[in-house]
C-alpha cells in the first residue's frame, strides 16, 4: 500500500513538473496553481482527490498527442474547520483550464457527491471556457453542470470563486451559485471576451473593463465579494462557510451563548441622529448589535443604499438587511431591491433567521427607476419577505415611510417580532410632506403659513407618526430603549428558534424575475 501511495505522489509531482513553464507563468501573473489554492482553502491534509488519473478521450486536432492526467481540473473533497465540503479547482496550466468532456464529468461527479452527502460545493475557476477542440461535447459538459447547479440550489450552499478568466459557459455556473468571489487584476468574468465584443459591436474594451472584479463588484452586482489577492479571498471563503449550514436540513453552525440577552448598548442612541434626514452609517448600528462587532457584508460595493450581512447574535447566525442612510438617504431602488431580495431568499432557503433594520424614506422616485422596472424589482423583495418562513425580526430604527415600510419586513407581510425606538416615525410619508398635501388650501389662505405649517406638522407627528400609534394597533410589538436593542433581538431569536411554518403545496410560485 505504501508503494502505491508513493507512486501516486510521484505521479502527482510529475504532472506538475512537466508544466514548469506554465506554472512559472501562472505565478508571474500573481496567480497560484490549483493545488496551492486548495492548500489555502482546505484544512491541512484534509484533501481527498478523486479522478486524478482521468484523461480526455478526444480525437483529432492533435489531441491524441496531449492527454494529461487530471484533464485540467483537480476535484475532490476536504474540510473547512472540520466540516466537509466538495471542491474543484481548475488548472490553467493544462489547456488553459478549458472545459472538455472529461473535465466536465469530474466537476459533475463532485457536484453529485456534494448533493448526496449534503455538503457545500465550492468551485475555484480559472478557465478559458469551453474547450474548443472538443466542440459540442464541451457545451454538453456545461449543460450538465448548470443542471446540477439548479438541482442543488436551496439544498446545499454553492460558492463560486473566480481567480482567473471565467469566460462563456463558466460565467453562468457562477451566476447560478449563491456567492461569487473575485480577485482584483486577475479575475475576469464575461460571456463574450473583448475580441468578440469588438468584432460584433465595434466597441474596444479591455478584459478588466468588460468583466473585472471592480465592474462586477460595483456595477453588475455579479460579484458578492471582491478581494485584492487570492490569500485573503480564500480566507474569506473559509469564514463564509463557517457561518453557513451544510445543507437546507441542517441548522446554521451556532456558537455558545455570549450573554447577549442582557447586554446594553448605550452608544446606539448616539449613532442614530434624531433628525430624520441626517445621514449616519448603519454599519455602526450593526456592529453594536452583533457578537464581537463582527459581520460579513455581501456586495459591499454594489447597491450600497441597502446593507446585507451575515453575523452572529448570541452565537446564532443571522442574516441582516438594513437601509443605509449614508447612501441615497437609504432609499430602495432597483439594485437595492434585487440585492436584498436574493439575500432574503438565500437566508430563508438555509434556515438563517432574518433581522431587518429599517430607516427608509421610501422608494426612489423618477422616470429612470420606473422605466428600469422598480415595480417589478421592488416586488421581488416583497415576494421574498412574504414567502420567508424563517424567524423574522424587524427593528424600526428611525423612520419607515410608505410602501418601503411595508416591504422592509413589516407586520403586515409576516414579520414575527416588530420593535421600534421611541423616536421613530412610521407613516405614509414624512410630516412636512403630509401636511403640504392634506392642508394645502388652509396653508394657501393663512396669514402666517409658516406658523400654521409648524403647528400642523407637530400635530400630525404626535398623532399619526409616533410609534405608539402603530404599537396601539399591534403593528409594532414593543417600543424599546435603543440601548436594549441587542438584548431584545437576542431574546426574540431565542423565542422564535423553534418556529415552523409549512407552505401550501404548489409546484412553485411565480416570483417576478
Ligand atoms: C482550448 C484553450 C482555451 C479554450 C485557452 N486555451 N482557452 N484551449 N479551449 N477555450 C489554451 C490556449 O490555447 C493556450 O494553450 C493556453 O490555454 C493558455 O492560453 P493563452 O491564450 O496563452 O492565455 P492568456 O493570454 O492568459 O489568455 C487567456 C484567455 C484566452 C483570455 C482565456 O486564452 C482566450 O481568450 N481563450 C478563449 C476564450 C473563449 O473564447 N472560450 C470559449 C468560450 S465559449 P498553449 O498550448 O498555447 O499553452 C463558451 C461557450 C459555452 O464557453 C456556452 C455554454 C452555455
């Protein structure tokens, strides 16, 4: 047996040594090899490789002369913090990591194992796309991967890490995953490369301009996380996995309670200004509420007017959605609705409770938004919340106006626990705007319109906008001291831990896409 193992190790070294030039090129581009990446991602010594001996069986175009073992992808299983995951890492030094039939079948094999064992699936992508020499069999290979991506969606977490080119078909597998990581300067993700773009449209564009990490992290929203180098990127993949359940039937990995149920956070009242229009950073509020002030923000550079983050409160994993008053006053727009909707659906699929922090002036008005389909995209967020059966807690931090109040996990769409601070404003619209509409004639006829407006605004605020109005009608469950928010949320999560809600049987709903 020892001899067999030694022979195997020798073969593995020979595979790498035979391509030393390609490996040097990979390093000179600031990229690591597939095996080096797996070493960074997985617990030391945990990797179990499968199909190392596999080779393509293609003929023609000189393919018989090159039949390297692995066929340009290292596949298998390992552990992250002792928990099992299934992985593949494309090897750009063999056929540019391109995907032919054998390559695709190896990826499909680990996907099948990930699904049947209920383990997260992680793909490290570095590939020129469909292997040109294998023609339609390469395309067929992608189809089998997409089919499995979709079957596994909502059953096991799927993570796509882009560490080099990821062109053509490979881009769709990334889009079907739950999370996409990219690295600045080396990662490129697009359906058609710059040459094709120029040939078809005449537009001259670089790889980075077309599909670099900056573009996907800030404009298209394809990249969930963007990193400066592979080390920090793969470290963050490990951190993400540490907060995810292995599958939809397992609980998210909890840590022991840290006594949050009795914590007070007096700084919260200082962070949030009383004036409804003064900006502040909602991330500071989140840091006060979560354990160790530590949270993992998704899409940090895209749709920044809403924050989506994973964190722990009293050891329990929670998904946090919060309006960000620092960006566009925290309004909901097309991109923010898409970002938050997908996150809510992910958390719901994997049993992660939702905490929604509300400080929202409304939906962004204007022709741009209407023409871009804010009704359709806003409906995605509405749909996602209405459908979510995980424990749901809403905290109204400052203001909650109009349709955006309803959408941000209000009582009417099914939140389990709604908490409000005493300084809140919950209403159809702000007091000034409301008074201008309902008292237009009196104000126009008044001898001193400013004085009249001030009095009417005060009356309206006291009667209709104060959270007591909502609390007296059961739309808010409790009005709490801001300092007690962390403890109230921790107690709420404990109260809702055993929540079970079964959907009415149907094939599937028709979520507005
Ligand atoms: C076969 C490929 C390949 C491919 C690269 N190589 N892409 N071999 N099929 N798709 C090989 C190269 O021939 C080269 O081999 C080696 O990989 C390294 O490639 P270079 O071009 O030298 O590297 P670089 O300069 O870094 O450029 C990387 C690249 C470029 C940008 C990815 O190779 C490229 O544009 N490739 C083609 C991309 C593409 O159009 N793919 C098809 C997508 S269509 P040697 O022997 O010289 O080292 C698709 C459809 C699927 O995927 C649709 C499913 C729905």
